[in-house]
C-alpha cells in the first residue's frame, strides 16, 4: 500500500503556490507589459528587450535567492515544530503520569481508610457480641454464692482505694454514699460496707442501696464525686474497649 508523506506533500504544495504567486506577480505581468510596449513602440524593441532580459535575469536570481531562503525557513520551522511537538508530548506524558500517580495514591488511601473502618466496625461487632454473650452466660450460672464472691472481690478492691482526704463532707454530719448491686444486699453485707467506708474516710456514712441487674455481678459505689465501679459489666466493657483499640 502506497504511503504518503504528508509533510513533504504539504511542503511541495506550498512551494508550488509560492512559485505561482511569484511568477504571476513578478514575471507574467512584466512580460505582458513588455509585449504591449513592444507592439506600440517597435523602434525601441531591441533596447527594451535587452533591458527586459536583464530584468528577467535579476528576477530569476531574486527568485532563486528567495526560494532558497524560503526552503531554509521551512526547514527551520519544521525542525522547530518537531521540537515543540516533542516537548509538548513529553510534558503531556509527564502530567498524565503525575495525575495517574496522584489518583493511585488517593485510591490507595481511600482503600486503606475503608479497610481500617471495616476492621473497626468488625471488631466493634465482635466485641459487642462477645460481651453480650459472656454477660448472658455468666448471668445464667450466677447463684447467691457467686454473687457473694463478686461482692467480696469488690470490697477487696475498695480496700485498696485511698479515700481519706478525697471525700469532702461540706460540714455535714454524714457523707452520702450509694451502693449499687445486682441483687439486694443483706444486712450483714450492708454493715460491712458501711464499716469499711467509715474507716476509710474517718467520717460517718449515710449509705443508700440500689439494685441494678444490668451490672450482672459485683457492685458500684458512688461516694461524693468519686465513682468506684467494680461490676462485671464494667469489666466486660473495659475488655471490649481494649479489644476495639487493638490492645493485647
């Protein structure tokens, strides 16, 4: 199949049009004027013919010079256009590469964010299911002896807390305190807690008792602005937060 060199073809067409223009402008018109003058001035034909030949030679030389200049200018323009095209192409390729890299980085960042979010939701769901399941399992096996064991563990925890000096009484005769348990306290346990608190803060206690089965086991004490949560529910929630945070 014949392949056309479009740049060469366009250059030849341009040369042809320029040649036609120059010939029309500088050769055909003077020759026509010369022929008209020869017809009207026969006596001066030889002199004018010689002069016309000289003019024609000058025009030819001028044409040759201009043609060489035009060819040089076209070659320079062609080379400059090629350089500009190559530079533009390289710039476009570089910009396209940079844009692709930026899009890839954004996509990877979004994927990583989605992965982290999905993992976080997954861990939240698992921790919620585990804490709920464990709470229900323990609730099913709890008996008075286990409730007492959890309460004893809470009291042991309470003994290790430094309460003296932290509970202001504001000049009151007693310090209000609230103990929340999963089952009602018997008189013996209530007396133990009051005695322990009065010894810890060196001040009489006005103790109120409340039952909250949601604590599952153990107890929670509010003494002034101090809250001591020794319930099993609090322990499960703490384990849940540690798991969600990825702490081993």
